[in-house]
C-alpha cells in the first residue's frame, strides 16, 4: 500500500465513536484504583542532524500514532506533546526532538503525574546498544542531535534506556500506568533488562506498565517505502484500530491478540528479521474496545497491503538492510494478481503463481514462504472482513454465495498451512462458520443439521466465539429448540455485550414462542446497542403489534422506519402491504407491494406476498405464476416458494398433471423445511381436492406433529374440519388449541366466532369477544367479530356500534366500513350506508362492488315504494345512481320519475343513455321508456322516432304505445283500432298503473270511451 492510501485509511478517520476515558465497556478490567488523566509524549525523528542517520518514515509513524492518541485515546492537546522532526517542518527549538527537549518533557510528565493517570511514551527513530566502560551493554534512543560515531557516554543527543527505565519506575511507583512504545533498532534491550530485574522483584514497573518493542534486543527495526512506514508502527496502529481482533472476534482488543497480530505480521513481512515484543501483566485482559467502522477500514487496509514488499532501511546506526523483491518477474505477477483480487481459478491467479514458483523452484525458500504468507494473509483477511461485518451490527449482510466464496478462501489457506501452524485452528473455525452461515443465509433448511454440526465443531475449537453461538442459536430456533437457542444467544450476549444481533435474535426467539413482552424487551435492548439496526427492530416491533391486532400501533412502527432511515426498506413496504391486506384495504396493500417490488424486484418475500394478493382477488391469472417461478429461481432452497407454487397449481390447474406437480412441490417444501407449517396444510387441501380425505387429515396432523408448539397447524386443521368435513366439535377443539399456544392469535378467534355463530351459539361468541376486549381493546378485528355476532342476531343497532368502534380505533380499517355499510342499510340509515360503502370501495374496489350495493339500494327502494314512502324511494334511487351511474341505476330512477308523472325529470335522467345501449334487452327498455316520456311531454316527433326504433327490434310491437303515439299525432281512429286489438284485461287500471304514468293512463281512457 502506498503512503497516500495509508493516510487516507488512517488519517482521515473520525474516531469519535470510541469510548471515552474510563468507558471501555463491560468486560474491560478496571486496572486503576483511582481514575486519573491521560498524558503522552510522542517523538518521531526522520531528519537527524547527522546526514548518515537520516530515516524515511519514522516521522510519519509518530504522526499516525499521535493521531491515534488524540482521536481514540481522547488525549487533549494540552496533555499531548509531540516532538517530530522531518525535512518538511522547521519547527521551533522547543518542538525539536533533541535530547534536552525529550528529557525535559519526560521530567515534566514525571513531575505532573498523579495516582490513576495513564502515560504514553512513543518513540520512532534510531536505537543503539554499545558496551560501556564497565564492559556491559547499554541501550540508547538517539535524539535528533545524536552523533553518528556512536559516542554516547558524556555527550548530548541520546536518551539512555536506563534513564527511561528509572522514569517509568518513578511514575508507576505513584500508582500510574505507563504505556511505552519503541519503534527503534534493539528496542527489545529494555525488555531483556527488565526481565532480568523482574526475576528478582515483582515491582510496580512490571505491575503498572505495558511495553511495546518493535524488535528483539539483537534485531533491527525495519521500514519500507511500499507502505510508507516502519513495519512495527504500521501494524501496531492497524491492530489498535481493530485488525488485531481476529483470534476471538468480539469487538474488544485483548493484549494477547495485539501481541499475536504484531508477531505474525511483522515477523512474516520481514522474513523473521524483526520480531516485536509486548510486555505486560494483563495479557488476557482487554486493552481497548474496538470501533466497528474503523475495524472494517483497518481490515481493508490490511488486505490491500498484503502484497510482497521491499525492505529499504533499518532504524539502527550500524547497518542498513536493503531487500528488493518486487523486481523479480514472478513476484511482479503475483503482486498484480493479489491487487486484482485474482486469487485462484486461473493460470495467472496468485495461487497458481505460488504453485508455479514452488514446483519450478523459481525463488528462494524464504521468498516462497513470504509468497505463502501474502496469499494466506490476503485470503484470510478478506474472509475475516465478512465475519467482522457480521459481528459489527451490519444492517445488510451479503447472500449465501458470498459466504461460500469466503469459506473457499479459507479452504485454500488451510491447504497451504501446516496443521501445527498457529493460525490453522483459527482459520478452520472461521471456515466452519462461513460454511454453516452460507446454509443459514440460503435458508437451506434440509442442511441445517449439517450447519449445526459444523458450528458445534467450531465451538470445540473456541467456545468464546460469540458469532458461533449466535449462528447456532438461529439453527436451533428454527428447529423449535427454543431453550437451547436461548442459551447460545445469551452466551453470545455475554461475550459481546455491545452486539445487537443476539439481542435481536433472542427477541425473535420469544416472538416465536408468543411471549411478546419478552420479545419487545430484547428488541429494545438491541436498539440500544445499534442504531443501524433501527429499521429492522422497528419492523419487528410492528410485527408484534400486528399479530396482536393493534394495527395503528403496527403502522406507526413501520412509518417510523422512514422517519429514522430516510426511506422505507423493502421489508417495511412489504409489512405495510400485509398490514393493509389484513385491514381489507387491498388497494393500498397493492400500492405498497408494488413499491416493494419496484425497490427490489428480486426480493423473494415480496414475490411471495404480492403473488398471494393477486391470486386471492383474481387480478391476474398469469402474473402470480411468473412471480413464483422467479422466486424459486432466485432462492431454490426456500420452502415457501415451492408451497406457494403448489397453491397456485391447486387453484389454477389444467388437469391431473398440474395436481401431481403441486403434490411434489408441497413434498419438496416439507422435506427442505419440516417446520414450515403451511406446506402441510396446502398439501392437505390438495388431497381434499383429489377426494382423499384420509390423506388430507394425515397431512394436517403431520404439520401438528412437527410444530406442536405453534398455533397455525391447529388453526389449519380446525379450518379443514369446519369447511371440508363439517365437524364443528373437532373444529372448535383445534381452534381452542391454537389460542392456547398464542392467546393473541386473531385468526383462531375469527374461526371460533364464525363457528359459534353458524351453530346459533352467539351468546358464547359475545362472551368470548368481550373477554378478549377486556385485555386487548385496541384491536379493530375484535369489534368486527362482535358486530358480526350482533348482525347474525339481527340486532343491527349494536352491530353498527361495534363496527363503528372498529373504525374509530383504526380509520383505515376497510373491513369496518364494509360491514358498517351493510348494517346501516339494514337500519335504513341510507346516506351513512352509502358514505361508508364508498370508503369501503375506495379501499378495496376488488371485493366491494358498487354495482352490488346499488342493487341493494334499488331493492330497498322497491320495499319503500311498496310501503308508499315515495320520498324515501326517490332518495334511494338517487343514491344508487350517484353511487354508480350505469344502465340499471339510470333506468330505474328515470322510470320512477315517469311513473310519478314527472316526465321532465325522467327525460333529464335518461336522455344521454337512450342511444348508448349496445344490447337488445337494454335497447328495448330504454326505447320503451323514452317513448312513454315523449308521450307524456307531448313530443310528437320524438315519440314517433323512439316508437320506430322500438318496433325495429321488437318482434311483438307494443300495441298501447303505438296507439298512444297515433293519438298524439292526431290519428285517433287508427289509435282506437289498435286499442281494440287488445284483450280488455290488459286495459285494467290496476295492471296499467304498474307500467304507465297517470297521464298516460288518462290518454288511454280517452281512446276507450
């Protein structure tokens, strides 16, 4: 990685998400008896006074470590001193890293330190060890003003390690903690000296200090222009940002993880020339919690810097190490393959180039070892990034294919490593996880036992891996093994208390056990830990409210997703579609399903639900089939798609072959996921359709056997007993079992009330619903059930009150408007009935027919007409016409006005419809009525025109109308001749009143005198 890129990764980060001083999360051990402050001294020297001592990147190392201290450790500027020398910064004498300034700042820190403080001292530059006059080795850090002839005794320009050790001891004796970081040649000399001393006494220096040395006492500290840093500081900062959290990924960086990370990467990058040392008492304790977003960036930087690098310089005075690898042809190709992510599978892939170098002995064994390290590091880091995303509360995870691919990466790594390699078991554990989660992501339920076995094997390697416990919990939860699933979720929660997934999954665990209070608690706990999952958690909270019949509350949760995330997710849009479907507002439901489909046309759950509603309302015979075939193609292991396709074929079959195919689809769904309850029910209804009730019952009961703790299979069986077998007793028994499993299971209560009402047990229905309302009064569905019961009892007043209450609770509850409209019609509250039916139609034009309701209004009009209430009759006919203007409503209102001797009104109503008729029957009716109206209005020409049109299509001419038209046109003799053709009974006034107005009848009387 070039220098600019590393600064993009490390320097441009905003570290505000890290814990403040003293807030390092549960699990972190409080190492201080008293809370203090943090202080730091950072020294970086590239531009030495002596030309031969100049370095390239030690100043840059100091800068990124300073950035780490400022942003991650949150050390304010007034307590952080930086003495950094490079050739681009002149600085002031006080800011130059001379020996006097370094010693002065160390003294200042020593004097100001108090109990509970934490002190950081970072040095990047030259280090050296020489023999003193007593013939003993002594170590020095070389300041900017050091000489280059190694004369350190009695000269300025150096800080002796002895003096530094005395400062550390003085500070730790005060009860403060000291963190020392030396990136210099032979820096480990202080470790060697300290180890010898601590064999004699376990002093505060060891108890309260942590020391990071870039190399062993006899080694050099190396840097490379390929990364623009020294190896040690580069990997130290990446490790501190989270890249070292890979032995036990839990978003808490432990000392041993950092030590292992440094040893592994620095040692292998330098071909074992440099081996860092971490010296601390707290090896198995937490050093710092990890910010997830920076951890992701750190791993990306680690992956991108995995190519083989040149070593250009050491931070030692007596020697310079130069190694050039990148000019070797096969190394060039190898690095290019890594940069292009061409890892394996082709001739020019990194793996094939490694094998070629190995088989043809194109490079030295040491270089081959570094090729192996680079490839393993790249592949394993890429896989680890996915695992980090999983434990990092990622809002969206990639699909199964990505998990399979990363597992393949680790398989290659394991093939390259020996089984006794330090990383072998860790990579094996990660591979087992990725393979199992690929199965989980694909919902390949038939392979869940395989996934479970892999996860248990991985847990034997490392029982403290939270992500393994969480994944195993998902598998067990699906198998209805809720108790063991809960154990693993809780174990994951203990291991990573800040990780939202196990809290969310435990909420699902309780949700699927119908323990909604507990489910809500853990959803809210998950929300406290991760605002990125806000949308998912709001959807889950909405699902609880919806299941309880609290539709307004559910919708509020769903809309809050948009308020918080800025847009609806596909899941939220689909949930809103389901919610409006449950309300009976099908128009709105379809709008939301279409929005979900437009947002992601490949979301299989949208395809399932959208196809259902299209099927249920017969909106399109082909579209559901296309959607389900597409869903199966996208997710070939999801049982739901196969079962729903089976439903489609059962409903729209073209013969026995389709029914056989439906049977095979149901069987596949059950085999793949024996816990998907509808597959058993759908198959049961298929067998019923085929006339095999014994097999049908067997299928329903198999569903119960596999899912005995769920309400749905009992509900499905109850419906079969009721609708197919007519067995009310067994139907009631299974409805009651369903509500035993989930006291909020609304569909079972709907089934029970319908069953009671069908069997004249309305009082039991009323008692049941009132009990439910006493503890769940926010459900409009329950008031609808109460209204239905009163409607059956013909108590339309109470029915109307119940239906109105359902609408008052939820103004979008379309079923309430439909029911209330019919009830108000019975109560003769016609205006309100029409008003509510219009609302019902607006919400669900596919079920609520305006034509049907207008016919009911017309029927009421006839009833009121027979009573003699002509004003109400007229009003009803006007309402019918206003509700839907069609041939029938216009004709009936026009006919009414004609019969009431209001021909002008009749003409106004029907005039536009007379010539619009396309069918013979309606032409006959309209020409006949138009002729009558014209006669009453004395319209000679119009009456002749309409009579002529009528006679053209009527094989049996209307004698009375023909006679009246002749009379109107002054042909009285011919008119009487026509009338005399009639049977006298046809001229009976009682008969005539049913068809003719008083004015028309009076004209007839004139002809018969």
